[in-house]
C-alpha cells in the first residue's frame, strides 16, 4: 500500500495584497462595467489576504503575447518545481538520484519536453527515471496526481515516486478579456508549486517527515475518479491568440451540493466507511463558496476545513498545487494512529477526484 513520505511547497517572490489587486482591477475593468463598484466586493468575500505571483504588479499594466507568457511559465515553473522538490526530498532524507518515477501535473502552460525532464536534468536524477506528465486536469490535478502516483508506486514495488504540481495562474491573465469570469478570476488565483514523495509499505527507509508531530505519514487506502456527462462547459480554458482564457461557471458551489454527497458516500461505502469515520478533510480550496458548499453538503464542521481556509487566505487558489499545501499542513498536525482523511478536488470535465488516507 502506498504511503506519503513528505510534502514540499514553494511560492514565487512577488506578494500581492488583496486590496492592492482590487484597485488595479477596478481601474482595468471600469470601462466594461458601469456597476464596477457593485462587483468588487467579490475581493472581500473571497477571504484572501495575500497571493504570490512570478511577475511584479507592473507586468499586468500592459498586454503580452502567449509566447511571452509561456516563456515565463517554463522559466518559473522549473525554478519553483525544483525548489519544492528539494524541500520535499530533504524532509524525507532522500537524494534526487534515488527517485524512480516522476509524475508532473500542470495546466497553466506548455512545454515539450515537459518540465519534469528539465527537473530531472537539473537535479541529476537517474537516466532510467520513468516520467509521466499530466496536463489539463486543472484544479483536480493535485489529488489526481497523488492517486496516479500511488498506482505507480504499487506497480513498481520498492520504487520512490515523486509527484510535482506547479501552476502559474497569474500568467494566464488576459488584459483584453473584460468578462465577469475574468474579473472574478483576478480575485482568486495565485501561483505556487508543490512536490510529494510516495513509496509502498515495507520500505525500511520510511520515517516521520520533519515537522510532523502526530503518528506520522498517511497511507493511501483508495481513490475514485468521477466524470459527469455533458458538463465540459463548467470549467476549463479556451485557447486564444493571446493565451488561456478562463472558463468557469458561477454555479460550481451548487454543483458541489448536488453531486459531491453521493460521490463521497458511494466512495466511502466501498471501503465500509461513512462520513462519520472521516476526521481529517483535505479539500482543494477553490474558493470560499466552494469550501462552504463542502461543509453544508457533507454536514461537516468548519474545524475540518481550517487548513483549507488558511491556505486560501494566504495563497489564494493555485489550481492543482493548492490541495498539496493543505495536505502539508495536515501532515504537520497532531494526528492519531488509525485516523482517516479524505482528499477531494473538482476539475474540468466536470470531474471529481477523491483519495482516502489513513494514518
């Protein structure tokens, strides 16, 4: 059974405060919305204080080509990924040369060869390393990446599998897109990277990662993917001449309330469990309304979403990487042996990814 050894995270240098972004957005979108001041409270309602970006605020004052944005994506995705990987491996006392498989998750830029090949070269990983880049899973990519990484670990017993997620949502901003969806996106998204190390039970090198105060590191018990038919227009990107245009429905919280309870209950029932058995919730904090929808639809207390709220408040929505930030904080908690945790994320498709953990 696969076990998580460690998680490392990294964010870029530029920190934007929410009220600063609000003023820039007001100026940028004022011509498109006569009622701009009625729309701007979305920044306060997001419950976000700060976000990190790989470019300074002045960069957003002018237009940029898709080619320029993608060059910035490759450069910064690589540097952030390497930083997150180094932190992750250091916690587990593992050398880059010990990694057998690397699974790379991202949706906010393009690179061929994929970023994982560059990571392997910079960190001098073994030439025989297996690589699996995953693109297009959006916010669901972090949870899906862990599930696929666990499958790789089980397929190759004794191997060390590295899952890397990096998203530079800030580089997808389209200055010419004066839609309400783009305005809302400016209140939510940020940049960040995370890395997670997996192996299988029985590895004698297992130990509690640095910073963990509880029983130790969790095992992955099971996972479930759900793809709902005829929902492809709810969330995603539209590729334009200027770059990636954000697409997401305002009704995502209502979709959570409608579909997630049955998906969660069915998944837990397959493991002879119920919601009452879950003491740790690790949701992707797509936004405050999504977190609240999880709480209401699953009948859980806000204490279970504390880490998700804190990650959202300090970093915003970093797409696929965000849930790994929440997982890192959860692992550092005082967790008792036998406790169950549930990772959950939604993404384009429209899709759900669930992972069951046990300490």
